[in-house]
C-alpha cells in the first residue's frame, strides 16, 4: 500500500484521542489556558456531565483578532520559546484547541483590553468558521458542545453524567489548590454549584484554599513541609498519620505549579508513611515541588499528567526525608476526627437512629398493651452501689465502689486512680495524668482541658518498635557469613546497579560483590533475618533499584521484622498497670516520634475535649 499524507482532520482526531480522553480533559486544558492568560476569575458551566455543554469564562488577557485562527491551529502557541526544555506555562504544545474542535462544536470568543469589541471563531468537527465580531466583556469564553459527536464510538466509553461531572469537579479542585489567588466557580444543571473564593497568596492563603477543597478538618491535622536539596524545593502540608483516608484521592502533588499524577511521588508518600499508616489506609498530603524546568520532563504524555525527573532518587529521598522529619518534629498529636467519631457513637439517635427509634416503638407498644414496668428488664435501670474499704500498694486506705448489675460485679473506673492531688505539671503535659485503667487495656488520663483514652498495647508496641529501629540503624547491622557464597544470576545492568549500592547494603548486613559480568556473589546476610531466600531477596532489591534508584527495600524488610518483634515484646492487653507505670508510658509516648499510631497504623489514643463532653451532656 502506498504511503500518503493524512488529512488535517484525521491528524487532529488522532491527537484528540491522546489529549481529550473525557470531558474533564477538555475542562483541564481550557482552565489551564485561562490561568496562563492571567485570569483571576474562572467560571465553569456544564450540562450532561460535560458531554452536552462545557463553557469556561475567564477575565484574562484575551486573544487578538488576528491570532484567533492560529489559536485553533495545531502546534501554534504563545507559551513556548525556542528551548523546548524551558517550559514555564501550564500549556505549551498548541494541540488542545484544535483537538477539541475536531471532535466537538467549539466556539471561542475573546476580547483584549485595547479592542473595541470581541471576536468569535468556531470549529465544528474540524471545520473553521470566522472570526467575526461579537459583543462581550474583556477575557475569553470557550464553549464546547456535543463532545465526540464526530466520533460516536468514543461516546460508548463515557461514564454516567454524574461520574463525568464528578471528574470535572476533581480536575478543577486540583488546579485550584495551586492557584489560591484565583476564584473558581462550577455550576450547571448536572451538579451542585461549587464556589472556591480567592484566598490570596502566601502560606495562609494556600492553607485556606486547601481547606476549601479537602475540608475544614485538614488544617487542624496537617503539618507544614519546607525542605530543599540540590536545587529541588519541597513545600506543602502533610496530614498526621492518624488523619487518613480509604483511598489516595486526597493526595495532591504539583511540579512547578502543574498538577501531576506521578507514580514515583505517590510511592514516596507511601514510603514516608510506611510504618505509621495501615496498609489499607492512605495519608492526606498536598505537596509542591519546585525545580529548574530543565531537570524535569513534562512532555512525556499529551495529557501532561506524567513527568520524568532527571534525578528520581533525589526527589524520592527529599519527599520521604522531609515528611518523616516533619512528623518527628511535630510531637504527639491525635486526629480531631477521632473525637468526632467517638462523640457520634455516644449520641442516642446520632450514630444509630434506627436503634433509638426501635427502642421508642417498643416502649410505646408496651404502654399500649398496659404491660407492667420491670426494673431489671429496662435498658435504663439504675445501678445498685456498694462500697468496700481496702489498702492499696502504698499502705493507704482506698475505697472501692462496686456496681451490682443483675448479680454481676463491675469495678468502678476510678478504683486505681486514687484520690491524691494531681501535680499541675502532669495536667499540662500533652497526654496528662493517668487516672484509671479500664478493661485491663485502656488508660484513662486527664489533662487541663480534655480526657484521653490510651490503648496501652498499641502505644507500647510503637515505643518498642522505635527503640528497636534506633538500635538497628544507628550502627551497621550484624551479619552472618555464608559458608558457601550464594551466586545469583542477573542481567548485567542489574549487577551494575547492585554493586553501585553495595556499600549501603553492607550497612544492613548484606554483603555482595560482582561475580563475573552476569552474576553477584552473596557472602553475608543480615543475622536477624535467619534463613532467607537469598535469590529472591537480591532480585527484589535489583528491581527496586532499577525503578526508584534506591536500596531501601532491605531496610523495609528489617523494619518489618523489628515491628513483629515489637508486637510480641510489648505490654500485652490484660496486664494491670500501676499508676506510676501508666504515667511513665504516657511520658514515653510524648517523647517518641510517631507514637500517635501503632506499627499497624491504628491510633494509640483518642483525645476528647472537655467542651465536647459538656456539649454531649447538654451543658453548653
């Protein structure tokens, strides 16, 4: 078959298949154009999930009349210099508008500040009409109707109107976080209106914009990040470990102001929270990477969501190190959402309204049947109280209150707390003074303005784990010499990578050296791992180094072993603690980074403010 030149329409449709995946892709491209034009107000209107209508209005600089035809032509842009690596705008390819016009009915109206009127140009299925005069204020209005009408096969892959409208909202929110000085609004017949008012520049304005997108709880549970290494700067906010979500949709990453979905950044965030967040939970984070455009390639994919760093190991190390350092310096903090969940579980009719209604129905039914009220059958019956005087471990008299509940005895929670005056310095401590131990596992402590409930096993597990990690990584780990070296056959490039990281691996007890062009010899393995599958371990390390340019996989394995040892060596549930032991545990928690969660990512304590308790009882 002879080679022939494709028509301009087919070329644009092929490009549209890469650039325009769904309505959200169209909104992303048009909103980025508005931001590059210097807009401070952007309005988005949609219908039919964006498949029927998308209208983006901005107050930017506008497009001159004689440049409108170029704007809808392929590879025409005002955002790129002669250096293709020096990309400082959100857009640069010049493919968005012609690609959109080839698969929809596109109308582009624009007016510059010095023009007497606006001008409009239309692109319907790749056919250009205009430009012609049109009345309008300054800025640009891009209207897209009947998306994919010229390529109906693509419509079969679209989701429901609700799903597409949700995707558009997510795209706008992710862009809006990086530009807090711009006001965004989304409206339409297919959605609930969304207003993101401008919050101003600076850290305060940025945090307020993030709270608009991620919720008001985020600022209370976030830690500021600001770190720099070798010309790469990382800023933003990272949520405390106890404040997490069931998916990664609340992780936002930006490279030079561009929202990206980069697997390497997600992997670095996951690595930073590896031993403080459960495997099935995801931390909340908003991170901004700023570096020389030459050091990052944003031209990997037409959607511009993927990036490639010249030094990926540097970026990963910066993210992991900065987040871990910030978490370590933030002190012990509990997520504010934990207290809210706790309060909801207490409220009658709040967490379980159906159960409250059923209880009311049962009472009304009993009254209607003129049934006799039985004290012992009532769920709201009072307790009988008995008191016994005993002597505690210090020889002082102590009164034990015992509740009689259908013949069973339950020891009062304040039995072990004593009646001694609490020192003011303990009340001022973050976790307060221990007052009781209930169910032989939960420590109840009191601060100046709150009540704290601590899971003693989870808390001590974290303390033992951190002590083991410090002991392991403060010096080279003990290694056991193999009588016969293990020879692992690998591709030559994997051998080169492993040998380059041999010094780091030796610190963790793994001694390797090159054994010819396509193999490595393993002479030592970490003692604490015992008998291991050396072949598989080395191959996994080679794969990790190839993907991330790091050799932290062995460290992660050793940390997992330390976590298992900590779990079995910590204070067990069911062990009764003396007041001094409980207070000592609280003080250690306050001094240990990451003690807000256990090794498995579960919270170690919940704090309930006195104001919340009073509100629970209707006192305020």
